[in-house]
């Protein structure tokens, strides 16, 4: 039934440090993404899906495990708060594989049901900052920049909030 675990002779775990958090292509996109939206959002990389999507305890066996070991490529977090305004997936050629397409469809549906905007970009050699900015802005709902009580006030420029929309919500 179960195979016994094989232990290393020296008893040490077989882990080693990865040199980089992301691929070179993801890093290039991240730099352009930060240039496009960095005045409004902090860009977080490789965030676990289960950190943003949750389900009831009784649904965990069926639904929670499906998100617990996946990660989003990028998350846009509203500056001055911990509000995740949107998630971004950078799709390379592996997203054409049947298993990846199935995973992508699951994430698309899960984010839609959770009312979390998921924005997809195709990998490219070069990215246009204005195109990225327009795609992000177009994907965000009007209430995308909520601030919880206790969060920092929105950054101001000439006495006016810099962000697109600021709305206080009850805790």
C-alpha cells in the first residue's frame, strides 16, 4: 500500500537554495509591470493561490487542496493597504499543453467566482508599458482600490488621492 520513505544516508534533507525567485522572462515582465502600475500598486511575485482564495472548512477536501499548491505569477496590492486588487498570470508556450489549459481554466473560474480580477499576458521579448497599464486599468472594477479601517491613507498629490478610486469599507 504505502512505500516506505527512503531517507538519505547522511540524514539531511535534500534541499538547496534556488538562485532566483522567477525566470528571466518573468523578471523582464515584472520590471515593465512595476513601471506601468508602480505608482498605484506594489507588485508581489509567486504568491500562493491559497493566500488569496479561501473556502469553508467543510469544502477544503474537495476545493481547498486544488489551490493550496498553486501560485499566481504576480499580485497587484494596493499601496497603503493589503488589498489584493488583481492577479496576473504570464502565459508562455507551456500554457498550450492540455494539462496547463485545464489548470488555467480552473484558475479563471475560481477567480471569477471569488470576484478577483485575473489578467493574462502572453510572454514576449519586449513589453509596452502603456499596453500593460491599459490592460490592468481595463480589467479592474471601479471598486478595485478599497482601504480597510486602520490602513494607511491614500498617497496625495496636490491634496488629492493619486489612485484611481479610494473607498473606505467596514471592517
